[in-house]
C-alpha cells in the first residue's frame, strides 16, 4: 500500500504511537492520505465503456483493466447511460449506476480522470 509514503513513515514514526493498530503503519499511512492528500484532488470525469452481445455468456469484467485505446480496439464504446452517487463525505467513494439491458451479455470498462483542485 503506497510504498513510497510507507517508507517515509517507517523512518520517522513508531507504530506504538500511531493511529489505530499499534503493530503496523498501514492504518497511519491510510489516515494520512485521507487527511492530507485526497482533499487536493477531485474526479474530473468518469467514462463507462461497454460492449453488448446476444451470446449467452456471463458479463466480462476483464476489460476493466485495459487502457482506453485497448478498450476501443476490443470493440467497447463509451456509454453515456451511467450515473454516479457519492456514498459519504469522501468524493472518491462513488456508487456507479448502470442499467444492464436484458437479454445481453456485456463487457465493461471504466476510465476515471482525477485532477488536482
């Protein structure tokens, strides 16, 4: 988890005096990021890529790991039929809402653009 930040924490912080779990610095790093780094960024846009097929296969999520160019090369297109809702006070904790078409199997992929505020 965030190795470069954790390395700095390991140099200067004793887990016994940290946040939460006294045996690890993982929770300290996570809390530091929440309190000091996340507020510097915001989600600029979310693009949802999909490819519908009438074949009787399950939905495919492996396309989620592709780059945008690879998604397009694999036949996925940007689908504007998506909504998002913030789940709590963290603007990165989103619920994405998409109504899958009945009778279709689909491949999915997301692209999230994060920018500095």
